[in-house]
């Protein structure tokens, strides 16, 4: 075993990009709230402060504590950029939901989904205050935001972006990223929605599956994010360019079971399905088919359930409705 000596992070109660020395990588541990023994709950932040002035691009990950691909995507991106060639600042909040991450769970320590509470409340419960302080202490430093996610347990996703396509700058960010799919979504009560309310162009990026590091998805995301920050003007273009063009969807929705049983979802993610095509079967414990589910309209599979044990109202698949988005 090799033991490596690492530089400890700087503990801080406030985050101001302008106070950090240019031309360096800074590792911060920002205090947000306190636990029941009055110890601080902190979030790790990486800051690449460019040698030259320019915009601040923020990248957040793990606002759902079991969604980990974004963490490594940020780390790999930082490993490939020299602050000397950066005109502006790159900020990576690698673990936005520290209590959920520690517990290997999507939600906050009180069971609430942080990404439905934004911008939180200064005088609310535990999760509401955490969300409020995150939005108050972190978001205002950004000029742009990419919020990285994955699917939840029992589901898988392709790489896709959610964006309010009525906003031209945010839509351009999503297109330059070149995910497999782009979906129009307003993003109310999400971190992305809170950023947009502050006038910060923002997109949500879904990167595959939960609680894993998928090297292919991480690489694709890292290249796509680099393309976005190149397009914004922080760094000169490199030789790696995200391939392919995204399929655009004007809206999307999940399809659900109407009874319980053993579910098998047939189409793969990022594939086209036609109206009336069989998309899933549901069997009873003796193997008899209870339901055959069909696509209600033409569309593309954004994500799907992988857990066969399905209750009434279980998710089947996430269906995107194709159409050119705005922006």
C-alpha cells in the first residue's frame, strides 16, 4: 500500500471567488450548517482561478447523495486544465449534498429531496436551511451553472440535458455539450431553477446510473463540459470534441404501472419507440402476464426502470416527445 500526502482543504464559512489568488487551484471546505453535536456540515469545493479575468462557470454534483458520476467528471475536468490558460474561473462543488452522500442515499438527512426545495428557506427545517444557504453562499458567485446528476436506484438513464429552451444562452450550452438527448424543462424548485431565477444560465446534465463511476459516461461528460467552457470563452479549444448531435424533445414524461408485479422493460435507453410498440410486460409471481404496456405516442427512451419488483404506480420508462426546441 502506498500512502500519499495530500494538501488539506481550506476551511471556510464564506465563499467569494474574487478573494482567491489567480493562477492557482484552490480546495475549500465550505460550512453550511451544523449537526446535533454542533459540528459543521461542509461541502467540498474546487476552484480553478484563471490567470486572466473572465466569467465564472460553476459545476455542481451530488445534490442527490447517491449520484456520483458527476463527482468524478468534475475531478477529471480539473485534472486536464492548466490555470495559466484559463481566462476566468471554474468552480466545482463535488458533493453538494454531503449528508446524503455519507449515507449513500439520494435525499438529505431528514428524508427530503434537496432538488425540490430550492431556493430553500432561511427559517425552515434542516433541509430547507441547507438548501437556502447553498443558494445564498454558492450560486451568486456563478455566471453559468451546469448541475450534474444521474438516475436514481432502480433506474438507468442515457446522457441527457434538461434546459429551459426559452432561454437562448442555456439552450446553446445544452447543444454545445452534445448529450444524447436534450429535453425542455422549466426546472422549478430545482437548483437549476434557482440559478435561472438569479439570471444565471443553467442546465441539468444526467450522466447514466447511480452509485457508480462509469468511465465512458464520465469521459463523455468531461469532454462535453470542456466544450461548453471553451464556447463561453474560458479556455482555448482542444483536440477533443463531443461527437454526435443531440435528439431534441419538446417535453417528456414517465409512464407508470397500474398494478404490481414483476416488470420487464424492453427498449434500451436512447432508442426510438413507435406508438403502439410493446415497451414492457408485467407478470405475477407465477410468471403469468398481467399487463402488456405499449408506447402511447412516438418518442425516445430517455431512461427506464431496471428493478423488476414493481408496485402499483412504479415507473416504467421516461419517454421524450421529439421536436425542435427553442433558443
